[in-house]
C-alpha cells in the first residue's frame, strides 16, 4: 500500500491521502485544507467545523510537515 498504510483510522488515512493528492495536482494549501476538512466531516458528521479543522491541521502537521510515524490524537474510530 503506500506510506499511508500505517495510519489505522480510515478517516485520517483518507484526509492525508486527499491532502497529498490535491497538493500534487495543483491545489493551494488552503483549498486542500478546506476540502480535507469537508472530507473529515463526511466521515464524522457529528463533528463541529472547529473540531474538524483542528484534527485535520494536526494530522497534516503530524504526517506531512513533521513526518512523524507515531500515533496521532484524534477520533476514536478505526
């Protein structure tokens, strides 16, 4: 699978994959972030916009900015 296969939460993996692909295909950072926030809320409609933005930004920072391989904070789903 790829580098994202170690991410156990489906929503987290979807967000990171989408962000990476959107950026690779020319979307700017804000547009990719907003799309990924919407994607997270599709997986978790109960989440507030603020919660979605916080988690998406933490996941992008964790996986893509810092390249950390450890677990991340976030939702309890798998």
